[in-house]
C-alpha cells in the first residue's frame, strides 16, 4: 500500500511539473514577441536600449539609399511628423543586403537622408537582415509568433511595435508609409492605453 501511495504522489508531482513547464513555455513565446530588452547601435556607435522607448509606438524599417523604394523616406518623414507628438517613433536601419543598394558609410547615409528627404527620425548603424550575420533584432522580428515568419524580402519592410515593446504587425515593402493599411495600424496602437 505504501509503494502505491508513493507512486501516486510521484505521478502527481511529475504531472504538476509538466503543467508548470507548459505554462512557462507559453510565457516564453510571448516574451519572444517583445523587443524591450534588446540593445542596438545608433549611427554614432552608441548603445540604444529599446526599453528607453517604453510607452512609444515604434515603426522599425530596413532602409537603403539606392533602391526603387528609397522614395519611401518621404512618406516615412511625413508620418513621423504627423504622429511623433502623439508618441510615435521611426527607427531606420540601413541595410546593404539587397543588390548592394546601401553601400555608403553611416555618415554618407545620414547626409543623404538629410539632404534629400529632411529625415528627422532616428537612423541606426548599418546592419544585416539576412543570413548568418543577421542582427538579433531582425532575427526576432522575422521569427515570432505574431507576424509572418520568414526573411525580409526587400528594402523598406516595416514592423510595428506596441507601446510595451511587443511586435504587433509586419508590412512588406509594397505597403507605403502613408497607406491606409499602415496609418490605421499606427493610429490603433497609439490609441491603446
């Protein structure tokens, strides 16, 4: 009788342990959809913590100066001007992964954006969004449980991030910054408490 009780208790302990593990895994997936703990480099080589953007809606974009989509800089600047005072930030990450369309240095990229599009949103250090050297940020953006999984297809792909750092939307390059699809998504996130 004692052995049977022992095994019954052991089975209950194992089942309880498995239940806790399953619950933790669910929470782990949710944390995989959050970028708040990540750190990236700005164009001056300084660390920027995403936790510093707590309470802001973010649009993260991989950009390039010599791309057919480069004109989207104008639209990005327009929505930045429209929504910035409401708690919206654009974080642009230059990338040379697609046809060598961003060969410039950080200084050249910054000058190009300023001279041609009056860009006033934050530009970051040039990164890789594809392959073995893919930045940890883009690894998370392209491999989470919320948005479509898979590699960036081209320059000017956009990711919408909630005020608390959760990935909430992915917009391929063909979705322009001032499109109704994107602006409505931004407005919905800004309206959330």
